[in-house]
């Protein structure tokens, strides 16, 4: 992905998020979309119940996650790889919309 221009990569992420099945219930983003998680969340309409992401490291991701929860009304659980690095205020605000928990890539196959 390093050789793809940033704008082209954003377009591809938008297209990818838009073609996901609306019935998709679980998705593991891991850290491969780390820089673009907010874009993916803003364009994804899948009725996810569970989501696994690497980290919530900025306000854009936080807001996109809240907006996704409000828009879809289906997300129940978010596993966060760097859960223990999350600011307590962010945890508290997000937990008004969705349950948060530490996530381990190995564990993602079992929930």
C-alpha cells in the first residue's frame, strides 16, 4: 500500500466499505487500515454486531465509531488491540454506545 497515492487509497477504502454485504456481522480490521479507519467507518453500512480494531488513537476515529453506532444501531462490541492505551474519557464516552474490550488477534477468531 506504500506505493499507492493517498487519495487513491482513500477511494479504494470507500469502495471496499461500500461493497461489504449488508448482512455482515463481524469484521476484524486489525491494524491494516489504521490510518483510514474513520473513512471505512463513515462509508460502511454493514449491520456489524462485532468489530475488532487495532486502536482508537485520534478524535476522527472516535467520532466515526460513535456515528457508526448511531447510524447502524447494530454494533454491540468493539475489541480494541491497544485497549489499555485508551484514554479513560474516551472509554467512558464510547461505552455509552458500545461495549469495549481488549482484543487479541488470536481471540478474534473465537468471539
